[in-house]
């Protein structure tokens, strides 16, 4: 166990946007997390310094794609600065595509990605039926689309497909299924995480461990089962992980890798009246940011 004085402080970076709109829907999640326990949880005596940064952007005229990549640019700068100052980057965002900024700030050398999500986020502008850029985040991260926009993000380089584990997925469009099948991404469905199928997830992580030493953990809260753990947002489909299964899965990741940064996304407090998802999010944030805590919370 590390001495307290050696533990890094946490730089919490907020990108409170959904589809280019500040504070709308899932864009309300970052502020809600900070105002309902996260700030206090990350700032005890063991963490004498907590950096809290709001990443705000004004794109004129407002445009979803332009705003998404401007947020990525700003987040990348914050993540790189955090690492330079010995801080752990925790990024809270409305949309998953902000992960492109986090990954860019980390640099992709020796970096793996463990992406927890109910959705594959593997559409492209050519395959999407909705035009929702939040459904393209992972595709951008591995270099499949929006390449010119992504190259403008400082430090961006595509993550190798073979260095990605997509975990907890259960709502995949046909076009995404075809593209995933043709890729080297390891896909572990929600039914393969937990007591009945944990060996599949562990095998995927073991394969990843043979290639990388550090990971970015991306947590879209709709990976949770709406019935067992609460509904994170309007897009959360049936099925998914219980709070216990998710915490156990994060523990398995922590056992194998150094977590370089973490992102928590897609939380709309309007769907969480009883605070169940909030409680899970706080527990997972603590688990991901505490170098001394390798056990389930």
C-alpha cells in the first residue's frame, strides 16, 4: 500500500454537455455528481488537493459535432496537465465521445481501453440511422470516422482495436455488429459479466494485459440494469449489470492494470429520482481514483 503522501490528487474535469447543449439531459450529470457527494468523497485527508475544472465551450454558431471536438480538445489539455502535475484525471461528461479527449491527453502508447457501455458507440456517419454523434465515440477513438476533426485534438492517435475491451454491451445495431465482427475489439456482453460469465471478461482482460500496461476506464452509467441498479438515462435498455457486478468488474480491472484515467458519462439525474445510480457512480468513482482501494466498495 502506498503512503498517503505518495497518493496522487485527483483532477476532476467536467464537460457538462449533451449533443452540444450545456446542462441538457445527460449534460446535467457532471454537476449533479459534484454537488451530491463526489466533491466531498474525493477530498478527504488522504487527498489534500482536489483540482476541479469546468470545461466550457462556446461554438458559434452552435453545432453538435464542432462542440464535441472542441470539448475533446479542451479535455485533452486538462488531462495532459493533470498527468504532468502528478494528478489522476477523472473526467465527468454528458456524452461518451468526450473520451476521445481523455485518450488524447493520455497518449495511446501502451494504453488499453476498457469501455463499459450498454451501447457499442461504434456507428459512423455512414452507418448511423439517428445522426447522434454520441453513438460514434468508440469508432472515433479507434480511427474509423471523423478523422480530420480528431486530428485537431492535441495528442490524438487512434487506439489499436486489439487494445479495446467493450464490456457490458447489450444494445447493438446491425451495422455495428457487422463492424465489430470485422474488428479486433474484444466484445463482452452484459450476460458475460458477473457470477455466470466472469471468466469471459477476465479472459479478455488477460489478453489485453499481454499487450498493454495501463488502461483508460470508460464508464457509461447505462451499462447498469435499470431494474437492478437504477435508470441512468432515457437510452438505458433492459438487462445490464447490477451494482455489485459492475463494482466486481472494476475490481478485476484494477487487479490487472494501472488505471491511467477514468471517465464517467451519460448520467441524467432526471431519471434517478431515488438516487440509486448516483450511489453507484460515487462508489465507482472512489474505486477508480483510489490507488489504495483495490477491493469492491
